[in-house]
C-alpha cells in the first residue's frame, strides 16, 4: 500500500532481514534504507531481536527527493493562488464599500428634492412642467440608484446611474434658474435651507464618487496585471465600471444659484 509505519518493540526477521514480525502474525514489512539499520539488533535468522524504533514501508518505497520537491511546488502554487484571490476579494470589497457611501448621499439628495418642489410649487403654479420634470427625473434616478446598489461596479448599472443623475441635475438646474427670477421665492426660508442642504450633499457625492473611482481603478489595475489576470478570469472577477460625473452638459451651462 506504500504506507509508512513506526514500529517499536520486539521483531523477528529472516536471514536477509526481509520479513519482520511483531505481536501476532507476520506483517511482511521490509526495512527501508540500510538492510540492517542500527536500530535493529540482529541475532540471526528466525531469532528475536529488538526494534527500538524506525520507519518501514509496506508495498512501496518512500517518496523520492524529486517527489518532495514536486509536492512543495504544488503547495507553493496553491498558497500563491489563495493570496491572489484574497487580494482581489479585498479590492473588490473596497470599491463596493466606497459605492455604498455614494448611495447614502444620493438617498439624502432624493429625500431633499421633494421638499424643494413642495416649497416652490406655491409660487410656481404656472411652471408646472418644470416641477413635473424634476419629479420625473428624481424617480428615474432613484430607480437607477437602486439597480446600481444591487450590482456595484457593473458597467451598465454605473452608466445608467450617471445618465439618470445627469438628467436630474439638469432638471434641478432649470428649476433653480426659474427660482432666481422670483425675489419672494428666493427669500423663502424653506427654499434657502433646502438649497444649502442640497449643495452640501452634492459636495459629499462628489467626494464619495472620487473615492469610489480610485478604488475601482486600483482593483481593475490589479486584476489586469500578471499573474493576477489569470486567476481573475478563473474566478470570475469582472472589470468594474467607473461612475462618471453626474452633471449633464446642460447643467454645466446653467449658473449656480445663490440665495445669499
């Protein structure tokens, strides 16, 4: 069977030491190495000697030096693969955590927008289309955010979120431009408070987006590097998508509104 045993106690062996007995019955174990190693006290064929210790092999030979080297290489490769896998997992979790910070700020933003619309609609009854555009854009952005949160790093989800946020930003920009033309509305305390909170939230979204994109870049660079790319493909570590700036070209053209 090729198994290795440690034998301690009395042993009986033949003239050439090819048969060893201990206890009841003959085991048929052959001493490996020197035919009569120092641990065996030979007293002659059929006689009883002392086997104080040692290793014997049944039905085969001990693993050769080359075999041990090959086994060591296999173990080294396995350990190396595990370290690469764990590193990719850590980088993937890092960008997912970064996106969760974006998600928190976006939800805060979505909660503030209805307050802005509610405060403005009493003054802008004839600007119903503008208000409805903001409400519709908010709903679309909220849905895109939920899809992105379910699959952080997914390129299609990130692109959808960026587009939806761009539309929402443009609708908000148009609303604020209209508000600017109404002195009474500009002085409304509710509008002032919501505008300040929106500005603060937008800044937090920008910082969180930058942190997410940095984490994604680090992850993508690692998964594309050799030999990580081999294991990344093997274990389905997909490329993560960046979250582009959520400002639309139209929003960039609209001057920022200040109520101060």
